[in-house]
C-alpha cells in the first residue's frame, strides 16, 4: 500500500499562510532557499556554546546543578513511558 508523501503543515497561522502562498505560486520557501550552512559560522557557534556551557556550570552551586540534573533525568524518563 503506497502512502502519498505530504508536507507537514505548521500550527502557526503565519507560517501556514506562507506555505500555502509558496505552494500556490510555486515559489520556494525561505528554508528551501538556504542550501547549506556556513562552516565558519557553525564552528563559531559551537565554540561559543562550549565556552558558555562551561562558564555557566562553574557559576552554578552544587545544589542547583543537582536540581537541573534531576529535572533532566525526569524528562528523559517521561519520554520513555
């Protein structure tokens, strides 16, 4: 049984309107216009994330880190249920 592939529709009315107009006029959507990411920008973003994450962790108290870890573990377990 072949299932016809359909594009997912956004629940945001503005994005939905943009998608409908793009389909009706056969114009590419903004996501389709972006072909590939700039590797230099990707690397800078990653570097900033690595530095920022470590700096944030150093500022947090042990109690707060424990609270964050418990919340993350609980969220992971909720997805498995």
